[in-house]
C-alpha cells in the first residue's frame, strides 16, 4: 500500500518510518513535489490534522494521513497546544519556543504536561482519527541532543531522561506520535 504522510518535517518522517511496517510504502510531501504551504487555521489539533489530510487527498486522490501535535502544559492552561510550533512567533523556531516555555514556567512548581498527537487518515475517501498522549513534566533546563521541538525539556513519566536524551528507538516505542501511529497501523492492517 502507498500512503502519503502530509508533512515536510524530516524529523517526523524519520520517526514514522522507524515504526511503519514494510507493507506500506511511505511517501512525504517532498516525494510528491507538493510545495504549497498548508495553513493550519483550525482551533484544535484534530481540526488541523483533518485540514492537512483533506488538502493532500483532494489534490492527489491518494490515501494519506496527516498529524498535528501539541504540548499542553497544565500550569499554562494547556498552552501552547495547537500553537506549539509557533508559540514564540511565526518563525516556528524550536529554541525560541523552548525559551518561552521555560520563562513562562519560571517559579512555578507544577510542571506537569502532556504531548498529544492526532493523526487524520483518509483511505478510499473515508476519514479516521487516531490519538496518542504521553504524560510527563517540563524540566527546568534543556537536556539532550536528540529529537526536535520541545524534546529537550519534556521528560515522560516513568523516565529519568528527556525525549532528547532518548535514542530514536527508545522514543519511538513510547512517544505520543508512536502511540497514535500504532493505533493507525493496527487499523490499516485490519481492513
């Protein structure tokens, strides 16, 4: 089966390819020469995932899926949430986003947070949603050199390392994206 992952994010592609089975030929937006910007204008992660998947399906008529992920910090009223990629501005800079989170949490004891991923899958014109949530805490400083986004400051519950300190293989077993993706793959294999 050929499946388009509606993203240009190379880090997400690497993570997903490490989890997806050999029976699925995974393509991304670069592989199909799709260069248009898909504006994420929905107010929810679910809405943005659906919007991206529908855009690609309507353009290509190929089976596809899209994700939207967000970091939801309890003490910040679930911010940055749907605005995670552009929390510190439209430049979508990971370092700026991390600095803003740490600044906003300065002096706050409750550092509980969760990473949430929603995958919108369109197969044969039908839409399906899959969700993955990983609970954890926000560290006081960056730790680790792997991963991307907020990984250097997110420590999953039950671990003494941030996502950025885990190897790709370790992170791929437990991450919010992995949880949602495993649900999606199980569904695809059942149809």
